[in-house]
């Protein structure tokens, strides 16, 4: 028994050592080449040794036909990549390692990697892109999470660069309080890095990102160029304006070139769910909506199911965590039932997600109804999709199909998949996916299926917003393997 125990520990220490040696290579590729690495969609940037090992473990639990995927398989791939002069790219080390194992055909790992990444070899900084300025208008739950993600993804500064936030001044020590809320979060934990403030100049510096804090009650009062901000992408997190006319106030200001709304847009505004209709974004689009958290969670799964089985009709019930819009204790509220205490009650309310889904996926128009229940949890929600299908199927077929979509499809950043009888809502805090299919909860009876989809309605949605922003700014790198 002691011999087996010692061997188990030695193997773990060996894997730790290999993962530790991967960290500087991952960082250098990101900072110097704008190469983002991942393991089956699990990002590796700024990951710890344990984080890298967990990313590999995640993949091994979901792969079929591959007996092993560990750091000893991905390290040689990463090493070969570092020896190439690459331009910006998104590289999945796990997929490359598995592809080499199955399709290497006698090639060395160096030959294989060079052939796979040929389109971006020698392309470093060839586009001369100096980064896109970003302004966050509003700094609430979504605004602060967007700030965290943008700071984390700064890299060498050639992508999205957070330059300013715009808020109404609340009180004395406003800057100190804003920085504190960025530094500490009751749901998402501490900020991963360092934050300093300069009260004299109203700036927050987060991991080397100098962020100007602009105090304003009215978009019309701000001239962004006086802070050196040009051709910026402004993200309106306030929800105060939801149509093109209202959001157009931002475009009228010097320094702002485009606007993204983090709420469902009204009128003819494009509602974009990344992974579904982001290809509809054109250079002429000046104002777009990133839809809602629920719309982002359900539409990728709905598209996947509709593509394979066809959706006749269905109902979407959202079990949603309470939000700032609700009251802590009973008080007046303009909305029905929302005036009742959020931490004490389940509250039936409306959702526009079913209708909004058709804006991103027109084939669903008129096919879905929807409702919502606000519940006493601070974050992570669930969508229950009760669907009637054109084709009969089985629980096993549906789950295996969605597992494959989560691992191998173009929707892998949107759809995640979990198969455990023990998971609960807090297990999904910090998920970067739009939604996570709970396979153990799937119900299927002939052509009727009920799917349960978890989603971090704050962080997962914010990741989707950033993906839309990257598309608008033209800083989404090519993904490999193809």
C-alpha cells in the first residue's frame, strides 16, 4: 500500500512540475504574440498550476476514444508553438494534442504544429492594430465584471483596452468606493491583481491599466478626446436607454465611434447573441445590443436542438436570481410583484427572453412562450426548456449530441455540459459559458424533451458581451485547430 501511495504522489508531483513549466510559455505567447491558449475551451491565461491540471482533467472526463489527455501530451505541443513566430491566434492545446495523436501520420510534433498553424506563422503585429479604446458607461454588476474581464485580457495591449468608466458621483470618497467594489465582490471573490487609485486625477490603475473615472449625469456633457480617448467602443450598462435614439447620444460625443448595449434593444436594433448571429455585425453598425443574459443562455442550446431535431414549439421557464431592480424589503415598485422582498420570496415575473430569442434566431419566431421566477439567490440562474420536437429521440441521444456540441462545435464557447447528480447553482459561479446543460436532469419522452440549462447571469453573460465587443472592434483572432 505504501508503495502505491508513494507512486501516486510522485506522479502528481511530476504533473505539477510539467504544468509549472507551461506557465511562463503560456504567458509569453499571450503578451508577445497575442496567442490565447486553452484546453477544450478552458482558457489557460493567468491560470495556476492547479488550474492547468484541472483544465486537463475536465477534458479527460468528456473525451471519448482517447485514453489520456494530460500535461505530458499538451506540453510538447505548447513547446513547439513557442518556437514559431506567430501572429494573433486562439489555440486549443487539447484539441491539437488529440489531433496529433489521431492524425500525426508519422510527422514529428514540430512538423505537425507548423503545418496546423501555418496561416499565422510570421504574422506577428502585421495588421498594425494598436488596440481599441473602451469606455464603460455605468459601473454596476455587469460594468465591474466587464472591467475585470477586459483587464485580464489586456495582453500586449493590441486588443480591447479599458480607458474610462463614466458614473454619477455618489458622495465623498466616491473613487475609493468604486475601486473597493472592483477589488472585492461578495459573489465573484477578490480581483485577481493589484488596484491603486489617484484621487487627484480621478484614475484607477488595475494591473497596469490606467482607467479614467469620469463623473457625469448626462452623456452630452462628456468630451472623451480630452482624456486621449479616440474612436472608442462605449458599453452602456445602465439600461436607461434601450433604443437607437437614446443610445445615439453617446455617438454624438467626441471620441466615441460605436456603442454596445448590455440589455435587449428595442426597435430595429440588432440583438446579438455571440455564436449565433455575430456574423450579422457589419462595419456600418454603430449601435447594437448584446441581448439579455437569459437570451444568451437559451439561444445556443435552442439552435443546437433545432438544427438536429427541429422545434415545433415550446415554453421557457426561467428560475432567475434576484437583481438590483428588486427591493430588499417590501416597498413600492412599478413592476408587478417586484416590490416584495427579494431575499425572502420567490417572485413570478415576466421575461422577454422567449420573444427576444427570435430576434437572434428568426426560425423560432412564434414558437416559444416564456415566464420567469425570481428566487432568493444572488447569482446563477436556470432556464428550463420544455420543447416539442419534429423528430422523436431519446434522453441518451440528446445528451450525447449536446456533449459533442459543447466539446467540438462552433458553439463550444456558448454551450457547456455537466453530468453530475451533485451540482447545484453555486458550482456555476464564474462560468464563462452562456449556458451549461445539466445532462442528469434531461427528460425525454418520444418527441418531447425538457432541458435544464444553468447560467451565471452575471459573469457568463459578461463574457458573451466581451465576445461581441471583440467582433465589433475586429480583434477576434483565428482559432486553431481548424
